C-alpha cells in the first residue's frame, strides 16, 4: 500500500490531521446534517465563543457572570454552524463571530441589568447629539455636548463611562455589517426583501461612520473590524482603557442618533 504523502515543509503532522478531520466534519454536516458532525464543530469552535465572550465581558460590570456570556454565545455558534454557506468564500470564524456576539447581547438584554438612571443618561446624550447635529450640521465636540447637557466635561466623562457598558452590543450586528463585504453579510436564510433591507442598512452605517470624528471611527474599526480588545486599542491610541470605553460609547450613541433620525431604528 502506498504511504500517505508527507505534510508540507514546516507543518506538523498533527495539524494536518486536525485540519483534515475538521474538513471531513464540515462535509458530513453540509451533506447529511449529521448531529455528530455538528457536535464536533461546536467543540472545535468553542474557543471562539470564549474569546468573543471575553471581549464582550471586558466592557461589562463584574456582576455579569462570564459563564452566562459563554452560554449565550454557544447558541450563536450553533446558529452560525446551521446557517453557514461555505460557497460564499468566507472563513467560518469571520461569519460566526458577529452572530456569537449577537446571541450574547440578546441574552444580556433579557437580564435587563442596566440601572434606570444610566439608561436615562444614555437617552439624554443621544437626544443632545441629535439636537446639536441638526443645529450645527456636524458632529459636536465633547465640550459642546457637555454645555448642551449643562454638565461639566468631567461629568460627561463619568456619564459616558456609565453608559459604555450599555452600548456594548447596542448596534453590534449593524456596525459589523458596515465592515463586511456585501457577500459576507448575508446567509442563505435571507429572502430577497431582507437582502435589500440589509444592503440599505449597510449603506447607512457606512455613510454615518464616515461622518464620525476620526478617533471614534478608528475605535470602531479596531474593535469591530480588527477584533481588538478595548485594552489593545488603548495601547495603540496611548490612552486609558476607560477613555477608549468612553469613545466607543459616544460613537455608538452618535450612530444610534443618526440611524434613528434616518428611520432605521
């Protein structure tokens, strides 16, 4: 019997075997919907769930149990496995990550853990952004925003820090779509009508992001497109992680304000 060919130079046999096994399980799942193949895929990609849950958890209060985030994320992973279409030429990890995040945020919304005062402050900031952008014809600075709210710049920073955890995930799927190529954002479950609506939303998100202040746009790009943590972004920008959290919150509130004004929320 002819022995199997050796792995490429520099590649360990174990890695080749694992990749071959993974490809085989995907074939079994796509062709026969074998539950054992799906179980194998869930186990294989479970580190991705833990990674995404860790990124989400880094922006949440300590009272939120990390194990709950992982549990919610597994539902997103299963949904991604069941809907993934390899013919689109997109890596599964790229396709699955936003769906895992979305499932985690759905679970968090059911917990309703955000204090009423924090929700109120978030709505006030969003309303102020809407009013100032209408009045000025551009995004207001933090000084202008603080004056409009009749609070100090330090109080605004405190408000943004409090609101930051509530904005993690608020528009996560929509923002992620803004960084996706058109073919990557859709799966086989979408009807033509849904596909058109998704494309319209993606166009709005991209337009709004282009109009954001440069630093806020960079934070969104690094967080959603490059999958960096808030701590990683803080190191790149040479600011504190708290400041990055504030910038993320403010950018999401700006996006939400503009999308609401455009009738997409």
